C-alpha cells in the first residue's frame, strides 16, 4: 500500500510538471486577424493584436472574432474564401 502511495505521488508530480510545461502564456494574444483594406488574414501570437496588416501595412485590421465569427485558415484572404 505504501508503494502505491509513492507511485501515485510521483505520477501526480510528473503530470503537474508536464501540464506546467505545455500551458499557454496568458499575456499573449492567440488569434486570427483580418485586414479590411486588402482582405489578408493571418494568425498571430503577439502580446496584443497587430495594429497594421502584414501584407499591405494598412491600419484597418480587426480580430476575426469581431469581423467573422465563423473563423478562418491562416494566410487565407477574402478572395479565396468567397470563391
């Protein structure tokens, strides 16, 4: 019985260590962005959402959750989504 308790304690500690290693950073913003000027879409992992488009550098960008709740694929554009 004592051996079972030791094995259980070790496995719980290992599981907690693995969970700690694979946790998401709460200060980073994980999401998709959409540029209304050129229609470019991208996925970002920056501390805050981008202010400019990565393709045309226009500032008319919004998170996809505000633009399209249905989501998107990384690198997708408006022209390819509507076709």
